[in-house]
C-alpha cells in the first residue's frame, strides 16, 4: 500500500469533515474571506459552499479507495478523469 493512497484518503476525509461541519452549523464565519462576498442568504450560501466542497472531495476519495483494489496507475487516473 502506497503512502499517497493513505494521504488521499486523509485529505478527502478532512475536506468532507469540513463540509459536513459547515453544512451542519450553517456558519458563514467558517468560510475564509466570506466577508468579501456579497451574500443575501448566509445559511443557504454556507450549505451550497459545503456541497461544492463535498463534490470536490469525492475524486480523491474514490481514487484512494480504488488504490486499495489495484496498483495500476492508469486505472487510478481513469477514476479521476471519469469523475
């Protein structure tokens, strides 16, 4: 098992945890530089931002899980590109 696979899973897990925390609390103060954005509905903005974070964390998570199955680097690249 490669260290990169473990790093990808930890990295995506941290992003998913942050997205969950952001969606659960709906606190815009957790978003860096949120004061610079023109926000009408703060709670909806926090939830939408959490959704974007969660979707961006899925690709490294799928690649990390696929890394447990195979050592083929081409397959791992295909997982990222297909997602």
